[in-house]
């Protein structure tokens, strides 16, 4: 079974999923480029294939949210580059920082407090005095 890996820029987490899981999960009515890549990349390659940045630029919707949903369902593998090891689901920590004006994010961290994944939680528009 072919595998795909995903890593956010500036994050320590690598997430690995089977190609079939992604094909069964993502809404491909609007993400045909990603679907075509999943169906046509070299599945014989022994290592998980990284989702190309050129594909990520064209995704409609956020792959970060899909990755978070799959991890919440305990689907796929989580690896921390800083710890250099797989991270069991039960040891993942959800971290929420105090709200502030602008974009607010939720983080998923390993037991070593390394940020693995961030997902948009809320955008707060600040009122400005004129």
C-alpha cells in the first residue's frame, strides 16, 4: 500500500497516511489536481512520498484540517523530527494559546513540547479607533 507524507513548514511533525485513506477522505470534487497526483505517482517507491508544494498551492480547503481529523481518528502515523521518533496518539498534546487580535491557532505537540501541526482556530478582528 503506497504511503504519502505531509509536513507543515516550520513544524516538527511528519504525518504519514496510506494513499487509499486520503482518496477515501478528501473531497475531490474541487481538488482534482491532488486526486490525480495520488492516483498517478510512483506507488512502487518504498519510502512515503512527500506531497509536492506545487500541489499544496492549488488545494481548495486546508489539508492541515484533514490531517488533524485523521489524527483525531487515530489514522496514520505521527513522527517528531526533533525527538527522532514516532509519537503515539495517546501522548499527543493539544495546546491552545490565549486569544489575541488576528489569527489564532491550535497546536498539536509531542511529549517533548515540539510543535507538530498547527490549525487555524479563530480570527479576531480588532476594533480600531479612528
